[in-house]
C-alpha cells in the first residue's frame, strides 16, 4: 500500500478513492455507499450506516480505521466538514449566478427604455 501521503489533507471521498483498490467486499459496500450517498450518510450513526450497507457496525468502525481515521466519529466529522465546505461553495456559485442574472435583467430593461426613447 502507498504510504507517502498525508491523509489529513484528504477529505473522506478522496480517502475512499485512494484506498478503494485494497478494499475487501465489505469495505467496498461501505465505501460505495458513502460515495453515492455522502449527503445522507453525514446524518447516520455507525449502526444506521451498517444497516444501510448490510454489514456489521464493527465493519463500519474498521472501515473508518482502514481509511486512516481514529474511529467512526472522526470519519463522520470529516464528512460533515466536507459537506459544509461543498454547500458553502455551492451557495457562493448560486449567489454569483444570481448577481449576474440581476445585472443582465437590469441591462435589458435599460436597453428597452433607451430603445423606447429613441424610437418614440
């Protein structure tokens, strides 16, 4: 396994993808579920995640350890931070788009008024 990387700099999705080729079948179930449902997984306890994946709770905890977390709560905290960051970026993009649309509407309204003035 590759060991020259600082895992603290990787978010949970990056860690899952990094280790994926070395996962057992059980770990693959958990990893794939998180990748596909990270926005829901953030709210799950280890017991709930285990149930959703069809694995044991101890498998979920071992999975967290395997991808270099101290435990499930450490992994969940990282997932929460990732989601918080993702939402913040999405909100920024949405706000930027909204501002551009508002400016465009204002410009179109201004052009119509100018056109009305010149065309009588």
